[in-house]
C-alpha cells in the first residue's frame, strides 16, 4: 500500500470607543510573527522565553507538545485504512459557490440561498473529538485561534478562515486517532486549501511551512493536503456562516457597526466545537445578525429576512442565546486573536462594544 510517512518533525460613521488602546494592541499583534511550534518539553521551556523576545515570535504553546498521523493513510486502491474510518455516504456534487459580489444581486438571491442551503450537509458531525483520544477541545481552539492570527497577518479574507475551520472540523469528523503532534499540520493544510480556494493570490506553500517555524516540511504538508482532499472527497465548496451573513445583509442592509459586530460574533463561534456544529451555518448567521442588531439598535430579526429564510425568532433563539454567552465571555477567553482583530478601526472596534447583560426577548 501507499505509505504516506508523517514524521514527528464600510467605513464607520463614528468611533464609539477610544482608539489609542485598541490601535496599540492591534499594532503590537501585527508585529508578531505568527508561529505555532511543536517542540519537546525542554525546547519549549527554553525557546518560548529566549526566541520570542529576540525574533518577535509567538512562543510555541506547551499544551500541544507531542500533538501524529503515524499510520499509513491510504492503500493503493485509494480506500482508507481502518485508522482513518472514512464514511462512504453519498454527498451532492461539488459546485463553486458564489462570490460576495454576486450575493448582492437581488434577483438571484433566492436561488443563491437555495443553493447554499442544499449544501449545508458539508459540515462536521457534533462530538467528533470522541474519535480522537489525544486531541482535546482546548487543543482545537488553540489551533483555530492560531489560524485566525495567520489569516490576519497575511491579510486573507474572513471567508478563508471560515472555510479552513470547516475543512479542519470535517476532516476530524471523518477520521479517527489523529495524534496531537499532527494537529497543527492538519490545521495548516486546511488553511492552505482554503486559501487556494478563496484567495486570488494565496500564499505559497513555503509560507505555510514558515508559519509553523519549519516544524513540518513541504513534503509533509503536501501529503497532508493530499489526505485532506481524499478524506473530504474533493467536496470543498462548503457554505459558511460568513456567506449566509453576506447574503442576509444584502437583503436587509444594516449600519457598518452592526455589520461588523455580526461578523465578529460569527467568527467567535468558530472557537467552540461543542455547541455550534449542532447548528447549520444559516442558523448561526441568522443568530449573529439578530444578536448584533439587538446589541446596537434593540431590533432583532426583520420581517424581510423571516420571509426570505423562513426562520422565525423562535427557530434561531437557542443559537442567539449560545452566541450571547460566547460574546459575554469573549473578553476573558484565553484565545484573543479574533477579538484583537475586531479591535481595529477597520472593523469599527466592535469587539470593544459591551454585550447586553440580558436578552429581554429570551
């Protein structure tokens, strides 16, 4: 059989909040080199203090040392080995999804929405981490937070981050026994593929090797990319919360602050593996829209979107409640890359807007 050897090696109308602190934080984060290394315990202790200060490198995190897909992935027939435990269900054919510009064409909005809804099957199964004894929810959230930093540093699209997390979760939900040493490699491959799919000028593969501090080689990354495409059966056109939000805001436009706040809470949902995979991307988008509208203007789910989507407030209320709890806890969450991103004036500093204490309609 074919052995794939993975070695251990638009503009805000007003500024609601003071800008100096937010811009200082954003500027400090921008200067850091976004690296997530996987090192031995001794190397972690020495390098995280010495090289971080000398080179501006984000210290490699310690919870994930020894994060490996050490088993062969595929037989020569293309069928997966037992360790990967792929599913063999029939999925709809993969078709290119629309760009944000097309999403704004109102005469096609209904067809676009139907097209995206039909492809909401391209999402992970809840509870998939049970199949990965060495991978915890905490490890996954560190990787997602790191991906958000990389997307920000390379000025990639928000949709690229959403796609990468979709690929990461779907890969893990269709495999088993991924070792923690390789979880960063899995996340890097997910972002590599998402950038190729979404970006006009995606970073070169050497850049993705660089952001791992050369923990993995080009060959390892290429092998993992191949494994991804096989596992996901080349079904890469996955609808995301970001796409649904863009569509909803083209149907019922909102102010820049509300728009960016909706995008912010939608990205926060990517950090949670237990709650939000239980909802479809369209429901999460509707909940993010409603929570942002309620926070800024005390409005909620407009009639136009109820008519367009068929969702009522009752349908989206559980997801709104979960998003609200995530929004409330964001300031104290250990991972701050997404919150830091939305401190920028580019996004109207919406992550500094305090969440409502309670949801009066809940």
